[in-house]
């Protein structure tokens, strides 16, 4: 459900996307699944050619080809599952985690997620 269009590599980085899917369990209870998908560059190994020296041993030579392999981007999804329907809170929370991850901030993702999981969300028209 995280990637309804299918998982595939792309030659360019797509902008992040966000959507909420609603899943129903066996007891007809709703579970709101917020999906934040972003695109990350794949590590592509550099091709190396091998040559044999005069003694029959292989030596690695760096490729001198001017053609570089194409950069590919793979989708990664952050998912938050809740019984509460608060799409904007989900978007902001996943966006915060994404920003910390992408910017390489020195904040521990575990602490951020722990803080997000313990915050209280007020219920519309009622108590917390």
C-alpha cells in the first residue's frame, strides 16, 4: 500500500509525496496509514577492468571511460500507522523525520520519534 504505482527506479529525483490510506482490520476498526515517499540516489559501483601482468596475476585498472553510469533514484517510504485521523499531524511528523534524515542533522532520530510518539493530540471538541 506504500507504493500504489509500484516500486521502480527513476533516472531523476522526484519530489516527495504524501498520502493517507485507510485500512480496516477484522473488527472493522480503521487504521490510518500515512505514507511519505521520497527518492534517494542509489550507490552505483564503478566498473573496473582487469588485466593480467606478466606473471599471470590480475591487476585492477581504473576505468578511463568518459561515459559515467546513469544515476538512478529509488523510492523510500516513511509510514506512520494510527487509529486517529490526523493527516496534517502525520504529514508534519513524517516531514520532520525526513528533514532530519536528509539534512544529516546531529539530532538522534530515535529521540525525535520517541518525542513524537509521546505527544498528546487534542481531540476536536473534547478533552485530550
